[in-house]
């Protein structure tokens, strides 16, 4: 009985420490959101994208080794970088990492801990591959999983799984498609993705489904319009899903 009590107490204390670390990291993210390396158009998106809330939900800690897949123009990178680089963390970019991004974003102040790998692989053409680095505590990708084919997603998710530490977190966000709805030009749903399908695909490659968040639920989006349609753009219903590589 004494051993059980001590074990339970140890788990409780460990959970409290992790929660404290995540909370501390959130305050550092919020500080990085105010950095002068971000432009006005990026700051204007914050209220809708809720970046600090998303990263807290995924459990980001400031000393992690993080992989960001397809960073686009660097909206997330410009506060992930300072949060990690200023606290003994590391940020690695991969897949569809443009030369402009490497020259203009990775060279910014407070992004000294960043690097790029497998940057020539594109979201539209993902073969079977392995990342040139591993040991990641967390992998993140935002509004990207709808781009590859089902086979391409499988190849990327398997590569992510193999590049992560046991217990590592894979966090994803994308535009919601109605469950089991087929791809259709008439429905204009090509940039939407069924969250149930995503969960199945992740489980199939070995991930555990941890949790979802409804922070990006938008009831006014009836899921029938292309995500760039005026009135829908920036206000799409989006799913936020969290997966873990088993210990």
C-alpha cells in the first residue's frame, strides 16, 4: 500500500511540474508574439488563430526539439523560434521550405537555433522517406495535411513517427470537411479534410490519439464553401488534433 501511495504521489507531482512548464512556456509564447520580427498582417491573425492557446493545448515546452512541417511564410515560426531558441530548445523546418523562407525568416533575430532538413520534398509529392534528423519531442503542422494525397500523408506521417522520441507529440490543425464527404469540384472542398479520417490515418501508422480541441469551432461555416471564399476565409471551422508516439 505504501508503495502504491508513493507511486501515485510521484505521478501527481510529475504532472504538476509538466503543467507548470507548459504554463511558463505559454507566457514566453505570448512575449514572443509581441516581437518586432512579426509584421502587422501576422499580428492581425492572432485573435482568430489563437496561437498561444493552440501551443499550450499541444503541451509545448520551451526546451523541446520541435519539427515544423511546411512553415509557409513563417507565421508560426516567428514566435516558435524565439520561444525555443532563447531557452535551449531547437526548431527544425522541413518539407516545402522555400529559399525565400530560408533567407528571410531563418536569418531573423532570435531564430539562431533553427535549421532546415528535407526541404526539397513538397507537400504535393511526398515519397517514402526518412527525415535527416530525429529525436523530436514535438512535430507541428498547420493547414497542411489537406495538401498531400492519402499515400503522401501516409509517407509523411510514417516519417514523422520514426523521427520522434517515444512519448513525443504530433500536433495538427486543418480546415474541417464533413465526415465521409468525397472530394468534389462542385463542392469545392479540396482544401478541407475529414478529422475522423485523419485520426484513423494516424492510428494506422502507430500514433495514439490523445485529444481534440474545439477552440476553432465556427458554427457559421457550413463546410460547403472553398476555404478562400470571401466571408469564409479566415473564419473556417478547423479541427485541432493531438497525437502521441507510444512510450
